[in-house]
C-alpha cells in the first residue's frame, strides 16, 4: 500500500504520471473557470450596498483562499524532504515559494481594490491584512534564502525548516478576524451561520471559481515541478532520451 509513496521518490515516475494528468486538469479548470466567470459577471445580482463591486469577491476570495495553502503544502513537503530525503519533495518546496508569493500578492492587490470602495481606504493595519502581508515577505525571504545558499543540501534543509515554522502564520491569518477587532469581515460564504445567509445565486458561482483557482494552483505546481525535474535531472539518461525524441 506504500508503493505509491515510495514512487514519489522517483522524479521520472512523477514526470511521466503528471504528464497524463495535465490535459484532464487543464480541461476541468477551463470548464469551471468559464462557467464561473460568465455566471459571476452576467447573472449574479448587484449587492444592495456595494453594487457591482461585489464581483471582485469572485477573484479575491479564491486567490486569498489558495494563498493560505502554500505554506502547509511546503511544510508537508519539507517534512518529507527532511525525514525521507526525497528529492521531489524539495523540488515542490522550491517551486511553491514563488508561486505562493504571486498568489499572495494578487490576494493583497484584489483586496485593496475591493477595500477602497467598501472601506474607503486601500490599506489598514488590521490583523488579517498585516498577517497576509507578513506571509508575502516570508515567501520572498524563502526565495532569497534558497538563492543565497550555494550548498544544495543545506538550502533544502533550511527551506524545509523555514516552511514548517512559517506555516504557523497561516493559523494567525485564518483566525485573525476572530482573535482581534479588525476591519476585515469574517467569513460570510460557505458558513453555517444562519445570520449571514447567501443564496445559491451568490455562492454557487463562487464555489466554481474556487475550484477553478485550486485546479490552476495544482497545474502551476505540477508544471513548475516538471521544469525543476528536467533541470536537476538534465544529465540523466531518461531526460537525454526525452530531449532527443522531442
């Protein structure tokens, strides 16, 4: 039953199997994205307070949600790298940091655009925004740490430990609106709180966009990892054969 786990130690196996997944994942992402965007732009009713501005939610909520997935994913991959010395796990840690920085920056930017209309200001130093900005700097710091260390093994260990420690900030981001009196609102979608109901005409297209963004996240990590595999294994016979066939 652990055969699949041990296969993850083989970059060649992951490269081959991920190549079969990509067309299906891409098709599913495009389908969810197309339906979600059309529904959100054309059929979602205007908010009685925000008007058309509430459509930013269909970008901000998915990217903000997925931005919280990077550090836990890197922490798991980093743990696997430290304990089982799997090269593929370290590759995931390496490629996820810049992707996470981009998603976090997009979450901050879309939130600021939404905030100027909703709050009347681009930025406030409340718990949610400040902790998310800290995550952005932590990811930039991890990228810099990787570049600064010339020893590959030392860089892998340092980034793995960084990922595990940095994932603590995700908990702070998640519960900041509950722990402190912040301007940022608590969750109002996909919640069981009956005082904050949203009809299916609101949350169904949002769910479609969340799924589309998560699929894009998976595709991005796979493509980046495949590129990293080709770079690290460029002298391996199977890579040379692959290049010669192409």
